[in-house]
C-alpha cells in the first residue's frame, strides 16, 4: 500500500470504529501528508470568511483549498448555499477533507456531504485552532496550528 492508501485506510477504520456517518476522520498531520502526496484531494475549509481573514488559513496550494462557509458571518446563520457551492467546487468522487475551527462544523459538513453523494468525505480531527486551554485560548492544546503545520496568519 502507498502512504496515501495507508492514511485513508486508517481514517476509514477510525470512522468505522466510531460509527461516523461519513467516510472517516484524519488527524491534522495525516490530512497534511495526504494533501502533499495527492494533488486531487481537496481541503474544504468550512469556517467563515471572517475567520479565514482574521485568524488565518492553511497554507496549501490554492487548487486544493475550497472555502465553503458552513455558517455565514455576521450572524452565524446556516449557509443556504453550502451544498450548491460544494457541488460547484468538487465532483462527488473527490476525496474531501473538511476543516473548521475545532472540528464541530466540519463533522456536520462531512455528514451532509456524505448524505448528498460525496462518498469520500472525511473530517479533520481537532480543527484549525483546536480545543480551548484552561485559560480559554486556542492553538495551545491541539489542532492544525498546534501541530506546526503550515498556515498563513491574518
């Protein structure tokens, strides 16, 4: 098996073990390794445009990065165009890795994508900023940033 196949197999097994309603789940490190080795894999950042602008975004090739808001800013209401935007940006056979701030919205997005025919939908565990620490701050416990993976700050 290739490294990419091993990563996807581990993610799918994690999905089965946890009865996830989508293909599986990857650690941030696994997601980044997969993106590096598979140019057709897409990272779907479901955070708001404001979050990406003010907090930062992953540093990957633009052709692998899809920005499709789960909620819209301001107000935090659900994005009524989430599915049409996703369908416009990716084919249903594309491997999609969903990312948000702390891995909550990304799980919902991966589930909805799966329910709508995107069979290769994966959640990126921990999210971009990760969980809050004892002082209520992010980027100190886990997540893409804490793992030292490349990102561009605001």
